């Protein structure tokens, strides 16, 4: 879709789902890519897929809920790639319930990993006049009795993206976000719910005008647009990618 040859892209949470598709999308467009995740198997598999495309591929295990680990990973990624043009904050702790544990998961991974990775990447992004793309959710636009903690932290990311855009524009850095709807892929939560909770799955499916759930690639392509020169005058925005689910 775009030509990213010579660009350097870091995807925090890049081994599966939207993160994996984003990393591969940038690699197919010629970018050097670094990814991190906690699970070594999927991480190495995705790194190998990126490398097979003939671009620089860097991967490192990282607990994105750990401040020092996040800072060390971004520094290592910037060194391995020779800089950072695009930072994609994709990881989620998937803390959904209204409990201390789930709030802590969401705040530490969805929120603070985004804050910490951004802070660590800022010197690279400023040098490159680069951009940030955060991955929120349509859950951030409305209240939720099923996933209150998840909805709240995703709403926070939408607001923080606007603040980032205002803070970093003088440095030549753009900041935007995507808000995916329900996305289905092998090994993902919605694929699992198809059998474990068919009533919920079918209710979500019935609410999407196109009659299907989205794919990670459909979100990745919007991430790439926001990181591309075609979006050079777009900042502080969150683009909903949901096939009309919010309607």
C-alpha cells in the first residue's frame, strides 16, 4: 500500500494478531522492523516471517508491564534498526473485569507500556521526525458492563493520543490511534469465544452490518496509512476500524 523502504518500525506487542499483521505489513513495504512480546515461540516465528521478506528483523522478549524491560527493549530496537521512524503501541494486558487484578493488567500494559515506550523512543522519533500509532478499541467510546476495566483504559489511550499529538507536534512528531472493533484470527479471543461462548459471539456478529468480524490485516492497513506520508497532516486522531460495528 505504501513504500516504507528505509524506514524503521517498532511494534510493541508484535507477535500475533494485529501486531503481527502490522509488523508484516510494514516489512512487506520495505521497512526494517523490530517486535517484542512475552511468548518466545510466536515471537521467533514472526521474526522469521519478517526476515524472510528480505528486511532487517529484530525481536526481543519483553514484559511490557515492566518499566525497565520496556525502556531496555526500545533502546535495543533503536540501536538494531539504526533509529526509529514509527512506534506502534499495540500490546494489551486484556484486563477486563472490575477487579484490582484486571485494572492493574490494563493500566500497566495498555497504558503505562504506551507511556514508557513513547518516552524511550522520543529521541529517535524526534531525530527522524517520526510518528506514533497507538492501538485503542471501540470499547473506549462507550461504557461496558462486561469489560469495564478494558473499556476505561482504551478510552484513556484515545485521550492520551490527543495529548501526545499536542505535546510532540513542536518536535515534528505526529501521534494517532486506531480503534478496532471485534477482530477474529486463529488463536485469538474471538475465535475461542465462537465455541466457548457462542451466544456472545453471535450477538457481536449480529451487530456488525457486514455480517462478519474484522481481520488483523484490515486494522494493520489503517495503521500503515497513519504512519505514511499520505497522513502527514493528520495528528491527534483515532480512526475507528470496525466495519460499522459502532453503528
